[in-house]
C-alpha cells in the first residue's frame, strides 16, 4: 500500500511538473498588449507591448530587451526585469509580472523612479508573424488580409526611383530589406490594416503600428522595430 501511495504521489508530481514546463515553454516567446498607459507619456504615444523572448523582456517601443529573472509557479510564469534608462523618457524602471496558467494574459506592476510612477497593468496575448513568405523572382510578399503579416506573393509592377514614377496614386515606389534609397518597384498601397501592434519604423522616421500601416501611407520600412530616438 505504501509503495502504491508513493508511486501515485510521484506520478502526480511528474504530471504537475510537466504541465508547468509546458506553460513556461508557451510563455518563453510571447507578446502581450498592455491596456494601461504610463501617465508621463504623450497622449499620442503608442501603446505598450510586453515582449518575452528567450529569457529577455521588453516594453516596446520604449524599453529594449533586457535579461529577466523567470520562474514557474503553480499559477504560471513569474518574471522580474529592470532597466536603468528607457529611451530617455524614464529612469529606474522595475517590472514584475505573472502570467495565467495558459499564458493567455499577464498581470503585473511597473514602477519608475524618475518620474515617480507606479502602474498596475493587465496584458492580453497577441499573435506575431510566425512564418516568412519566400517569393519567386518578379513577385513580392504581400499582406492580403491586413494583419501586418505577409501571406501571399503578388506580381511586381515596374521599376521606379520615386513615387511619381508609378502609374497612379494607389502605387508607391517600394524597396526591400530596409533600403530607404535607390531603385525600387511600384507596389500597391495596403487598402486596409488591422490594429495589431507590431511596431515598424518607416523611412520617414515615423513609427507605424505594423508594416501594413506603413504600406497604407506609402512608406518603406527602415526596420521592423520601434524607431530609436536620435541625439
């Protein structure tokens, strides 16, 4: 009887451990949309996206990825991170968070030393582009459903140097690979876009919610991350 009881306890502990490991793995690469806003930011500042990737945490587009202390509890993933400076807008930022068991949401606290701030937040998990589109010569990746992710290949229309080289106002001179100058090809502007937050920096130096919003404005991407402040 004692041996059976010991075996049952051992199996139960193994199952619990396996479940926690699964949740931890699910949270190791995840992004969450934060509803709360830091009061010292401008009214038109973009929302915060909490990013967890390979043991690092970021508060996009303000605080870059930094190593975090992470551990699993019975309730989900718990993590702590800190930044000395975030983009010149705040100093001494401390973050604590805990995920739900399935990693569908997080709750936590952001404390800032300067300017003094304490913000409790809830974050909802958002999806990211999980695959890259490889297109044949003469075609380009295209976002056809407005979610900010390329999902099809469309024929290239024509070579160009400037937007004025394209045949109508619905086309713009598009360049690939972060190239903001040089020759490109005429490409249709996006017709509609979702509000999915996946920050992208345009060649005009403006931050866009995602690559689709940049295409809607007829702007090439400098890189697929937040714009960094110039000094």
